[in-house]
C-alpha cells in the first residue's frame, strides 16, 4: 500500500472533524462559551453611556493613582489594565495585596486613589473586604464583574458589567475576554478615544468561526515536554492567561512569563525539547522580543506563535490571531486563539476542559 501525503489544509480539515466529534463529548460548554465572545464584544461596544458617566466622575475626582484588585484569571486582566493606564494615561498604577487587609489588618490611606476591582463572580471574600477598606479610606472604587448584584458590585461607587451571561465551564473564557474589553473601554473613554468597534467584532468572529486555525499546533504540541508561554507589553497578560488555561484544562505545569523576565534566569532551564509559545499580536513593537528570540533559536527550542505579529521561520508553528487597528485591540481579540488551543489540547489528551479535577468555578479566598 502506498502512503498518501496530505496537504496542510486537508490535514487540518481532518483533525478538525476529529476534534469536533470529540468536543461533542468533551469541552462542549467551554467551546460554546468561546463562541459567544463576538456577541459579548458587540454588546459592550454598542453602549458607551456608562463608560462616559464614569469618565466624567474620574476627571472630577482628580485621580492621581490607580490600584487594581483581582485574583486568578482576573489578575491577568488586571495586568492588561495596568499596561493600559501606564501607557495611555501616564498614571502610576499598581496591583493590590489583599492580604495586607485580610491578614495584616493594615490601615489604608487612599485619598485621590482609584481602586478597580475585577472579578467574574464578585464574591471572593478577600476582594470584598479589601474593596470595602479602600472605600472607607477615601478611595473611589470601580468594580468590574459579571454579576451586578454581587457584594463587590454593590459596595463599589460604580459598577461596570461584563454582560457575559452565566459562565458554566470552570476555565474562564468569555468572562476574561469581556474583562479585557471593559478595561480597554474604560481607559478609551477616559482618553475620549474613538474605538474601531466593527473591526474588533469582525476579527473576533473570524477567530471563532475558524477553530481549525489551532488544529495543526495542537497535534504538534507534546504534553510530555516542557511548555513555556512568553509575551511582552500588552501580550504579557495573555501569556500569563494562556499558561493558566493550559494548566487548568490539561493538568500539566506551564510557565507564563514576560520575555524580559525569562532572560533573567528561567531560560537556563531551556532545552531543545522545550516548547515555547510566543504571544505576538499584530502591530507589536518591532524588536521588542528580538533578544529572547535569538537565544531561543540558538538553543533549538520549538517555537510556536500565537498572533500575526511574529517573525516565524521555517520550522516554527503559527496559530493565527487577529488583524485589528493596533496592538491593544489585537491582544484582546487574540485571547480567543489561546483559549481555543487550550480547549483542543485538552480534548486531544482525553480530558474534559469543562470540569478539570480539583477546581471549582468560584474560589472563595479569605
């Protein structure tokens, strides 16, 4: 019998058919929630009245410092908001330490400070307690949650709803994408920036419709070899989130780091069998990851790209992303690609990404 050589499109088509059959049994909920993301984006982009209202209040309050309160996946969205505030507004911005209040009972002095609390459920006790203490100490508190009746939403001065609807899969997908979008719209409104609404929704729909875009990478990735996910700037939060999603859904340890931090030590563990995923959104600054890329190639690591802003070579594997107007919005939409990879990779391994063992949807930390 003579072998048949499949073209890459035909190979991807057959893998997709196989994966679609499996997703009917594994990851069906996660897949359906990823598919909702374009509609959620459209909903958030269609009504900017609340963002304008919050913008006017922030100007009147004369905010000089911003702190962001979050845990888990929401903490990755917090890093995205931190980059937005520092690069677009030039304000000092940091991440809170909830244990300073919940464990150490610190007295806060937050006059002139904006605290943005990000949480899918809005119910984690440590976040609620810290936000309450911040409010009592003079801070203006904005909450971003998926439940307008949650404790975090009710205690805040202003609440921005994710409008993502119930999220049933344990691994957050549509709520994370919505958090990125709300953070972007908050800062865009503060800047009075015009947003390319239709382009963002259209690009998100393309990535949702083309689930086959991740199939080849899924087949080439080996769960038995080390996986490292890297990103810099606006891609860094997605690198952290991609690593978290792969860990949650595939029960393996994955590092998610900035390319700069990776060079400051962890790269010493790099071997030719290491699989390095680089988050590369369209319009990412040229040369921002050149040093890391040169060292990765020198050590013979297998390079995977997520996004359209990379510089792939012959043996690299590319998971296409979006082509939005800028790096920021491309990063938001590219979250779909990393989520779809995590889903398909788990299904390939016979795991159910909807309900990973040892995890629950809401983690109530104190």
